[in-house]
C-alpha cells in the first residue's frame, strides 16, 4: 500500500505546475519557450477540474503505471462523450514522466513537451497545426532556454534557426540559418555576425562546384598536366558551420 501511495503522489505531482523539478523548470522557461497558451495547455493534465477523468496504464507489466491519460467530457444530452486532452508517458520506466502531449477539445494535438535525455528537464517542444508538426524548439545546451528552432513544411523540415551567440535574454534571437531541400540536404546557410536579427552572409551550398578527386599515384590522369606557372581553379570551400541537428522522431509508449 505504501508503494502505491507513493506512486499516486508522484502522478499527482507530475501534472502540477509547482510539482516536480521538471514541471517547475518548464514554467520558469515559459516566457522564452512557449506561446501565450502554454499555461492553458498544461492545465489540461489537471484531472481534478470539472468534467475531467483520468486513467493509468502499465505497458510493460512491471506493476507501475507508465502512461496516464486525462479525458474531458464534452457535448450535451445524447452527444456527451469523452475526449483525450492530455497524455503523460514515462519512457524509460524510472518513475518520472518524460513526454507530455496536450490535445484540444476535438482530440487534435496542440503541443508536446519531451525530456529526451532523461535529465528531468524539458528539452524539446513540438508544435502542431491541424494534427501536423509545424515547428520544434530545442534546448541543446541545457541552459533552460530555446537555442534552436526547426520548421516543417509538407511533413519535412525546410528551415532551421539557431542562436549561437549566447546572451542573457530569455527570448530567442536567431543568428544562424540553415535551409534544406526536399531530401533533407542543406542548400543555404546564413550568418548574423552583429546579432541584429539579419543575415550578414549567405552561402549557397548547392551552387558550389564539387572539387575534383586527386588522381591515384598508380593510375595517372589521362589529362595532360598544365604548363608550369598556370593557375588552377578550385571551388571555394564553405565557411565552417555547426553540424545540422535535424532530430529524429521521439519514441512514445501507447497502451
């Protein structure tokens, strides 16, 4: 009984904005990471509100629930039905929730918060429109603030924005951009050196001519060597840039 009481207390705290450390950190970062509806979205995990109910599931049969769903009763008379408004998941079965997904009253996903490295802090937030992913925000250096945004179009990432020059502002100020083609390859890169919000330099990766491979010593090139003193043209190499960080889709547990 003590074990289940402790688990019940943990589940109750997980949905509270002043409960576990992970939820407190999300609230602290709300102004820099969230939209104006962030507080309303998180309140959907509160099963004590009128018309709310919740259920828990043990997906790995270890005796401890790892998925919690909250439902909202909507409609009137014969149209009354329950709609899923919140889902919380403990992915690694350590007793702490790692994924929080919020739904509107029609059951469509609004936003999802993830702790992908299981350190107790939300580091990825995914935004949805019409059920499709439109943007992801990342805290890649665990400082509690967004430093990268990835935008989607037609279910594919097409633009990434990063804040490479750290500052004390809680707001996101992009100073590095990456644009992708339909295959996910980077085709254009931009830098903002003076941090004024506008790119000072653009490089078109898709327009840089590929460099010729060097001929093997055992198989000399069939082309004649250029006469002495003749300059050879080589394509300029792009300036070094951070490695692209297109994230893989997060795994989830569904009962």
